C-alpha cells in the first residue's frame, strides 16, 4: 500500500473521474492524522512533488502496484536460515 501509484482529484472538492483532465497522479505516502476523517490520505504528486491531502483515491491500474513474491522479498527468511545453518 505504501508508495502505490494512485489518482486523485486536482482540487479537494472534486471526485476522481468526474471531469476528464482533472485527475493527478501521485504516490500514497501515509494517512493524514491531523485533518479530515480517519481515511484522509497524504499523496505525493508526480507533477509538483508536493504532499496533498485527499479523502478519495483511485488505485492506478499499472504493473508497479502488483505485489510480487520472489526470493528478494524473502531476504529475512533467507537470513534466518543462514544463521541457523551457522550454528
């Protein structure tokens, strides 16, 4: 979820998908604890590189958002196995 590519409205009062060209692309950074309701998000925009607060996001349909499990994601397990073998 962290750093997933998302789309959100350019302006805080618009819904994503409501008007063509009014969406911006960015990366999910965190939850905004100090503003809005509990599901207000912080998004780092790709165009201005500023963090904005939005309550509605659309997850982008792109390969970077897919979860891939491979040997590089299991490094901790590999490290533990190596430590067990060393004993």
